[in-house]
C-alpha cells in the first residue's frame, strides 16, 4: 500500500478501532458529539433454546468509520470505547473514499452481506448491472452462489455480498491483495 500523509485541508474517512462488541454504542456516542459516523452492519440470526432473534452486527468487528477534519482527529480517541485511529508513522491514514462508497452501496442495497476473510489472489471483476453497478472487487463462488468480495486493505478486512452472476463483467485476472 502506498504511504500517504494525512492532508488536513478536507474531511476524510478514517478507520476508528473501538472495543469489540461496543461498535453500536461507540457510534451513537460519536454521533452525539457531532461526528459523521458510518457503521456498516449486517443481520445475523441467533438461536436460543426458546427463540430465534435477528441482530445487527458490525461488518468490520471492532471498527467503524468516521469522517473527520484535522482539528478533531486527535480528540476522537477521548470518546468512550474508542481505542485509536488507524495510523502509520506519518499520522492517521484515510480510507479511500471509493472503498467507503462501495461498502455504503452494499449496505444500502440490503443484499445478504457478511464479513469475509481478505483474499490475496483472485479474479477482479466489475459489476456492470444491478444495484451494485460500478463496484469492483473479487468474485468467488461459495455454497453454489456468486459473491463479490470488497476489501478495506488498511484494516485487512473484507465484506462479501451475494450477487447475481449476470451482473459481473470479468476483467483481467490480477492479485487483489
């Protein structure tokens, strides 16, 4: 990944590490403080002995995304359940806007999305039709269904969403990692 120092002139999206299991509470608290927060979630079924319940879980366990200006980057770590902003030696690392936009579109479509391990090799594709048109990622087949995997390389995490194979335009095979 190309190293880049944070440009403080415009707000950008940053990955914020939070306590695992406290993503929703942390997001709510940051919103109350006036921050723009994106907490992508998926629905998961939990079975107990007497019932089944559908719960909302963070797609990126232990992380949420916050759009920040330079003057608040350091203050965000004072919020409850926030551990840190993902950084390198140069400072906070912004998440590419195209990655955030892809995840936002996946969540908005309400297709069946789930956390997925990052793939380091695979065939890159571009979705040409359907609600995810224009998104690029790696396609794979799991349980006889096509899934598009979109990665946030900075976090070493990915999201898989079930897609219709007719939506896919297969590009040249390139490593995705």
